[in-house]
C-alpha cells in the first residue's frame, strides 16, 4: 500500500495546480491520471480550439482594414492551420507536463482511479495491475467532465463528433452539421467554416450563447450567417443515420445530410465510474463543495473536489484558481495554520460566485465577467444596464473599418459599483481583465473616472460607459 499526504484524482489544469500548491505547502502528493497529464484543456479543448480559431481571427482583422484587405484575398491554408493546431496540442503527448510534475516533486501514478472508501484510492494501472493509495490528509477529485450526448435513435452507431473530434480532426469535412447553441457549438462552427466546411448550425432554442447577454448571441449569429453558416433556430434532431455520410432527421420533417455531425450539447461530470458511492455520493452528479473545496455531505473533512467536476464554473482559469486556493487550504489545515475565510480571503474561492470571466473566441469575440442584467435582476439587485455601441469608440474605428460591437456594464445602484461587464467585438478579449479587476475590486464608479484609458484605444469604452451612466 502507498501512503501520501494528498492524493489528487485527475491531472488536468485543476489537478496540476492543486497538487503543486499542496506540495508547496509541505505535503507529499500523488497525482493519478488515466489519459494525458494536462487534461481536456491541453489536448481536446482550450488549446487546440483556440489554435484553430486564431488564424481566422488574424485573417478577419486584416480583411477589415482598407489597405491590408487587399493583401489577404486567399483562403486560409487549412493544412498549415491543422499543423499549427497539432503543435499547440503537443501532438497529443504529455512528456512536457510530466517533466514539469517531476520537477515540482509530485508523484505521477498512471491509471484509472476510483475512490475506495475513506482516504483510499484504488488505481487500475495500464499494465493491468491494481495499486491502492491512501491519503493521510486529503483526496482531491479533479476529474473534469465528458461530452454529453443526447439519447437519440441511431446516434451511437453514427460515430458523431464530440468536442474531442472537433478539436483534433486531421481532415476538414466538406459538410459539417453542428448541434447545440453554446460556446463549443459557436466556436467550432466558426473554426470549421473558416477552414472551408459548409456548416449548418442546429440550435434547439431561440438564441446562441444563452448564458450571456442576449446581444452577444445575436451579434455572433449575424456574423456566422454572413460567413455562410446556415444557422437554424428552433430545430431539433430526432434521429441520426450513418451510411457513408450522416443523415439527420429534423423535427420539422426535413432531413439534413452532412459528412460529419458534431454534438456540442453540454458536459457531464466525470463521476460515473469513480467509486463515489463508496463515500456516500451519487455517481454521475457533480461533487458539490464549499468555498474551501470540501465536499458537501462527506464526513471527516478529507474529501475535496475542484474544477469542472464541481459544476461551479466550467472554465480552465476558474479550475486553476480553485486548485490554487484548495491546495493551499489542504496544506494549511494539515499544518494547523489558520484559514482566512472572509469573502475574498486567502482560503475561499469567492470569485466563483462574483466574478467569473470568460472569452468566447468567435468573430466577434465575446468577453464577459460577473452578472448579466437578467442574473442581477433575478437576484433582486437594484441595477441599471449601461449600453454603448463599441463602433463609436475612436480606437475601435481605427481597429477595423465599420467596426461592429457593443458593451454593457451592469451597475449596482446602491453601491455604485459594477456587478458585470460584457464586451462584444473584434479584439475585446484582452479588455476583459480590466473589467474583472473593476468587479473584483468593487471599484466605485467615482474612482473609475480617474482610470484614464489611453487614446485612441478600444479601452476608451470605459470612459463612454461612465459618461452614459452619468447622462
Ligand atoms: C472544446 C472546448 C473548448 C474549451 N475552451 C476553453 C477556453 O478557451 N477557455 C477556458 O477557460 N475553458 C475552456 N474549455 C473548458 C475547459 O476545457 C475546462 O474547464 C477544463 O479543462 C477543466 O479542467 P479540469 O482540470 O477541471 O478537468 P479536465 O481538463 O477535464 O481534466 C480532468 C482529468 O482527469 C482525468 N480523469 C478523469 N477521470 C479519472 C479517473 N477516474 N482516474 C484518473 N484520471 C481521471 C482525465 O483524463 C483528465 O486528464 C473548453 C472546453 C471545451 C470542451
Ligand atoms: N472559450 C471558452 O471559454 C470555452 C469554450 C468552449 C467551452 N467552454 C466551456 O465548456 C462548457 C461546455 O460547453 P458546451 O458548449 O458543450 O455546453 P453549453 O452548456 O454551453 O451548451 C450546450 C448547448 O447544447 C444545447 N443542448 C443540450 N442538449 C441538447 C439536445 N439534446 N439537443 C439539442 N441541443 C441541446 C443547449 O441548449 C446549449 O445550447 C461551457 O460551460 C463553457 O463555458 C468554454
């Protein structure tokens, strides 16, 4: 039997960060990984998807500026884009990340791990063996999610793409059907259209990106349509059949034939085959945690979870944030050090509730942090939405001819601080951190007037939002 202070289950970005912080706090740590160290993000999610999207954005930026436009008349070189994507996915090899684990003093145990009662993890190792690890202080579950596929006749036999194939495909399908209206659907429709696929986007609901401000999905849908994507709202797939190409039966009675179909229909937490029943939790459900990472409903204060598997915020940077905080908490509790549990304190993941930033790398980009107007109103806050057309900002009009975009700030009228900010437009991704700082810092609008944006940058949107609020 192997004994460590901490056993981390899952070596994605969250598990790596949690392991590193626990080790830096003086503990011995084993990290159990069933596939590749680095997790979904490195090989089948953030990195390859953004590598697929970046060439399209670079080309579109140039094509929107007279003078540069004339220099970018050809199509993207799909083979070169896919090769660059491969290198960002490290050719699906994890040597670099394993070297980092070794240098950080963390013990890697390869294999599929399962909880096996209190403080125990049983690992099925690749050589067919079984290794039981025990944890003196904590087990941390960081196993992430898997793609969710709906129950549809014929789907399993039709070999649909999930986010994995959509980010790793070595060929560009001539016709691609995309099912879903969330972030994966919008980004992957953008990416594959830019590489030459005829894309049909089948959205069950009435809008794209429904968790964000409504104008975000509207601007992205308009632009997808202009790029040639056939965007169909209020459309559901009822049956799937593959005989060479794939044929989708749609609820309106029509059929659609494509070479590949991507189901981008959400995620399920990776707890189905994790032995969670052995500690009294329900398989297939997210592991709910408190703000220090402790699993709710498990006695003894030894089981932690972080990242996507908790369902708190399905984003790499939020998982890493939780990993940093919860790893430190585990080390502090083991050493008997006092925790700082006040909101925004060192030992609690307050930002998960108040200030989650996200960039959707479509064209236009969507960058948002904190609450939308609808969420703030649902919480009963006294708020006002301040809107501004980004195209009217001097820096934006220099950035692109006919710049199209919009910004919204959600102002807490009682405190005159910001609860949320959304920017939609080309090149807004790098603006987002300014908004995150304003929301996390609860900076009064009266003080924001003194944060002077450089002229002529897109950041002048801050000044315009403040002027619009003042009236
Ligand atoms: C297409 C796509 C694009 C995305 N783009 C972005 C983006 O641009 N920015 C962003 O912030 N987020 C993005 N995300 C979300 C991001 O990928 C996740 O939030 C992030 O990967 C979560 O990290 P994690 O460590 O919690 O889980 P994961 O990255 O899923 O890692 C979990 C690890 O646990 C391992 N594991 C699971 N079960 C076991 C077991 N029983 N035993 C041993 N090991 C196990 C898995 O093999 C995996 O390596 C994207 C997601 C998708 C699908
Ligand atoms: N740039 C980024 O930050 C980025 C990129 C990709 C993914 N992610 C994260 O990954 C997570 C997963 O993204 P996602 O797009 O897979 O999930 P999602 O929950 O954002 O969207 C799922 C979509 O599928 C639809 N859907 C669900 N079941 C369906 C069905 N049976 N038939 C038709 N449509 C159905 C939903 O209505 C929704 O539009 C998100 O939380 C997202 O934040 C982030």
